C-alpha cells in the first residue's frame, strides 16, 4: 500500500493554488473584493475567537455548502463571483480546501499564508 502523506498532499496543493499574505487578504476584505472563509473547527472558534467579517464554513462541509446542486447549499450567503479566500489555523487545511474548490471549478480561490495565527498579528480584528 502506497499512502501519500498529508504533507505531500499539502505540498501538491500549494503548487496549484494561489497563496496570499495576510496583508493582501486584509486589503481584499476592506475593498469588499472577497468572501473571507474560516474553515476551522467550531471548537477552534470558541476557544480562539473569530475574524470579523469572515464566514465560518467547517472544512468538512465546504464542498456541500458551496455546491448549488447540494441540499446543504447556503444560497445567498456568499457572493460566488468574488474571490474565495480561505484560512485555517496555520495554512495547511486551507491549502487543501483551496485546491478542492479549484477542482470544483471555482477560478478565484486563494488561501492565506500562516492562517489565523498570522492574521491576528497583521491587523485582522478578532471577536471572542
């Protein structure tokens, strides 16, 4: 059995997706050019807080909530024409999630390098 490591999956994803800095993401958010999507687990949000103006879509539900054909589609929640900017705690899950959205056909997708940790240090407001 030849199982790929999670690290190799993340490396492959990083080669095919767009990675942006927290500063770039903050500019997109302030200019109303993106959907800022937090894919962390609900327990992480409860413990560490959430970024203001972000949408929470748990990683396990991302494909279903963004698929118009799915019974779980959240119609009207996000502007599907804007860039989908994903983040997690440190950037690994969001890299995988961004690749999945690209595989689904979303063209304007990126993830934030360093995730929630770096975002806190770079001007994003956190609500507890």
